[in-house]
């Protein structure tokens, strides 16, 4: 049986990248082969150092203006790409090289509070300012537009009137760590050989 081979793209702390790495380290239903970052100083690269995984940065030229990154991923036999706190917009060339095989996690209930610049604490500040009574996580396929690809999973948590953005962030991060790896597992195993149209639709929990 073919084991899905995952590349994670991350720009920040990398807590989700590490959680996904450990999940598959024990289960072996897929393998996190590499974790790449657009930021050479991102803590995620340090965080992944002790693990059995390629962890390295790449630059704009390699990502947007050449096929270098795509060739690199293909040489390593990467089958799926997971964006876990990745800030750059994915170029059409990468989407075409991995059709239906790239997913992202967003720390809110899309289609609300998404789009360019909506990242990390800023998302939770907006959720609070809007007076939302609930928020959550969205896992979705990646297309050429920020946060607009097909939603495959959402989970919710309450927002209490006195919650600070930081407290909302903690609740959302708990949901991410609870669900993201499990949803990646379902997705990679159903999408390895099947075309996109036959894959199951959205599930909502919470
Ligand atoms: C996560 O909360 C993820 O949902 C968010 O960045 C954080 C990364 O945390 N992504 C976005 O905001 C994308 N628009 P991590 O580096 O600890 O995994």
C-alpha cells in the first residue's frame, strides 16, 4: 500500500506542524516527510530539528518565480501539502502540480474572518470586536484565492463576553491540536488515488 507523503508549509511557531508530525509518527497511516518555511527565522524550523524530517526554509524566488520548490517536492515523492500557519499565498503553479492535494487550516469559521492579512491574533481580535458568540476552526482545500477553497471540516467553540483575543486563541488552538491531524489522516487516505469529485463533503462539529 502507498503511504501518503506529506509536506507541511508553516511560517510561525509550528505547534500544529509538530502535532501532525507526532500523530503520524505513531500511526504510520501517512508520513510527514518535510516541513518547509518561507521564514528562515521561524521557530517551526528549530522545533522540527530533533525530528526525523527535512526542515528548511525557501525563498520568494523558489516559490513564485521558478519551479524549484515543485521539483524539490516531486523528487521527495510528496503526495500532499498541508498549510499550518502559512502566510504566503500559494501560486497557481503549485496548485496545478498538486491538484486537490493542498489543505489549509484557518483559526475561525470561514467564510467569516478570512482573507488576506487575516492571520493569528488579528483573527481573534476581529471575532471579539464583531461580538461573535462562537468561533472555531476551518480546514479547507486551497485554491488561488485566500481562504476560499472547499471547506472539508469545521469545529466550533464558544466565545464568552469577557474572553480576550488571547483566550479565544487558546480555545481555537486546542481545537486545532485535537482535530487537525485526524482530519489530515482522513483526507490523505481518501484523496490519494481518487479524483476530487468523489471525496466526501463538509463535516461540522461542536
Ligand atoms: C494557527 O492558529 C493557524 O490556524 C493559523 O496560524 C496559527 C499557526 O500556529 N493560520 C492562519 O491564521 C492562516 N490564515 P502554529 O504555528 O503554532 O501551528
